[in-house]
């Protein structure tokens, strides 16, 4: 049983905030401004944050309606749309989270080697990996306390940038950029920067009051980071020329008052993202094990006396280490992003379906209009295919395949999801439409109700019953159960 040990700031806000203020903020936001101009950059930042905000609203609503338990997004989707749907999303999501650890470690190592060129890249990566493993294996609380120091470093790096020198600002930058990359491709580059809410959501099983911690933590993190991104966009636009912003992706280091502080911020952001995923992804695997969605579930569902999922942590560490060893991270980066976006989309659609069917059990304390989860879900699908239509299609095929396998396993009966309610809602709407259409005998189908006390009394008329209901009518007994006629 996981210990309830984290509050809003430590368990939700800190990992979410640091996941959003990551490497893209430092090394790609200036490039975005230079390519499309300040006005369009503000539009890109706003649209991206709106999609994330709608997802946060959906999560905030549904977390005030149910006991989430361990697993974060996986638990929410499972309890809304069924274990099979949750597993189909949760299994690829876990793999994407675990592999993302390797991405962030690689980003940190690249930055380190650029500052210390005499150090060997693979050794830096392995030492960083080992350090993160020791921290996450020892205690999630220790990992989050270290992130408090990283927040200070990131904030100081931003202060250094805002107090830094200005360049030859381009007065026409507000209208248009000078890059050759079109608006939506630039949007596709920037959008992954704002998809960091899973880092805090994954800690749901260890939060003191998840119904309060999660809404407050993710909404405040997204709101504050949005303001920072807007301010940074203006700063980039008026501190350097558009040509410099496009040609020099690390120009933020040159513009800072204290260059070492900017470098420390970049390292801290990438290291924090890696640490967040190192802590969060084993929690997803832990939940998959608890609900028996994967082989060897009993092993992955175990926690030690400090409430740490040690087996899940070691498996995550091994998977991330193998990814580092393979080294072809850039080729699959876009592919892994699809699983995060599918998860966000399903969180939105889960809330939309619950509100759509109007069941009395969906009574969240945090109430939102149905339009927000609908727009959030559509926005996630739009972003997926905009970033990479091919990878999006492959990711969807993988999830459908996993869902089919889990359906065949019959994980659990009478799980409290809303799938049956959804189909009943569709049937009710269809009946309402049909009742308003004119009747014609052509559409008549027999539907017989036969009172049965002694089967011997009606065996003699089986041929007559079969003739009446053939080929597609129905026969029900007085008990309400369909009767299967002998051939």
C-alpha cells in the first residue's frame, strides 16, 4: 500500500512546472519567434497552452469525482473507459515515459560536454543515469527535494536572461519572421514543450489529497508557465534580430547577463525532466501490475517499506539504459510524443463521454462545460497528425492491437467504467430519432414474449415459433431472458 506523503507543491506543481520549462524553452523558443515573428509566436504559444489547459480542466474535473489511486492518467482512463482501454493506453505510455528518461539524459550530457569538451559523452550519460537511479530508488521524496533546488536554478537563469543585454532588435519582427519553415511546422516543433502534466499526475497514488492536489498543482503550473513563455517571446523579439534567432538556437546563452547561469538552467531543466520521468514512469508500471494488465503483474505491483516500487524502478532503469546504449534517439522522438498526446486526448474524451451520457454518478466538484474536454481531445488529435501523420497512425495501430489482446484476456468483470452506459446512451438517442420517423409495416420485426412454466407445454409449437421469428426476430421467456430455439 502506497504511503500518502506528497502535497500540491512537492508532488504535483514542482514536477509539472519543471517538465514544461524544459529544453524547448531554452533552445527553441527564440527560433520559433525568429521564424514566424512575435505575433505568430504568441499565437502558437497560446494555442498550445489552450490545448494543455483544456486537458488540465478535464483532469481537474474527473479527479474530483473519483478516487484515482495509483497510475495517474492510466487509472483515470481505466476507471472511465475500462481496464482494456486503460491498459491499451497505459502500456505504450509507460514505455514512452521510460524511454524519455534516456532522451533527457542525452540532452543533459550534450550540454555538459559542450561546457566541458574534454569529457566523454557516453561516460557522462552513464554517470548521470546511475545517479538518477540511486536517487529514485532511494526515495521519491529525495528526488522532489532536489527539484526544489533546480527550480531556484531555473528561476535564476530566467532572471539572468531578462536582465541581459539586448541585440539589434528587428522592429518588424512583430509582423513576420524570416524563417523558411511554415507556421504549422513551427507549431509542431514547439507543442511538445507544454505537454508536461503527466509528471505530476503520475504521483496520484502517493498524494495526500489527490482530488485537491492535482487540480491546484497542474492548473497553477500551466498558468505560470504560460505567462513565462509569453514574456520570453517578447524578450527574444526585442533582444535580437530575427536572423540571429533563426541561425543560433543557443542565443539565449549569449543574451543572458550571467552566461553560466543560463547554462546551469539548461542543465537543470533537462536533469529535472529526466528525474521526474525516472520517478513517474515506475508508478505507471506499478499500476499496470496492480490491475494485472501485464505479465508478471505480481512482481511489478510490489513496493518496499518506504512505499517505493523498487522492481518497477529497476525495470525502468534497464529500459532507459538500453535506449541510451542504442543511441538512435532522434529517430523515435516524434514517435514517442504520439503516445503522450493520445493519453491527453483520451483524458479529455473520458470526461466528455461521462458528461455526454449524463449518468448521476458523474458529479465532480470541479464543474466544467462539455466544450472544454471536446476541444481538448480534438486539439490533441489535430496536434498528433500535424506533428507526424505517419507516426500517429502507427501509434494508433499499436494501441488498438494492445486493446485487442487485453480484451481476449478478460482482465476483470463488472469493472466500474462507463462503456455500457455509453452504448445505452447511443441506443436511447437512436430510439428517440426512430420514434419521430413515420412507421411502415416494411420495417416490422417479430419480438415474441412466451410465458413458460412447463417447457413440455410449448415444445409442440416450436416449429410455429421458429417460422414467426425467422430470420431475425427475437423470442423472450417470461423471465426476460432470450430463448435459443433448437435448430
